[in-house]
């Protein structure tokens, strides 16, 4: 499992919720969770909303690993 940074318009932004993607990396299928870098929460205008979004992404990642 990898957590990867997202760009505006990425899958999560289009769906409005965290998502798990599957990609081939070095010949292996891997699950990816697009998310922001944790430090971006510190720079966000609305830190509480940014934190909630990061936590939601991490919860999706945890469920994907279970």
C-alpha cells in the first residue's frame, strides 16, 4: 500500500471522497490512496477541514489493508 499525493482534479476530487486505486508498479499490482502531505494541514486556511480530510484518507487506507 502506498499513500500518494494528489493534484487538483484527481480521482478523489472528482468523486468527492477518498478512493483506493490499483496500479502496476515494478510488475506488481499495488493499491494506492491519493492524499495530501500531512504537513499541508498546517498551511491550510481551514485546518480543521484539512485535518478531517486527511483522517478520512487514512481511514480508507487502514480499511484497505485490513
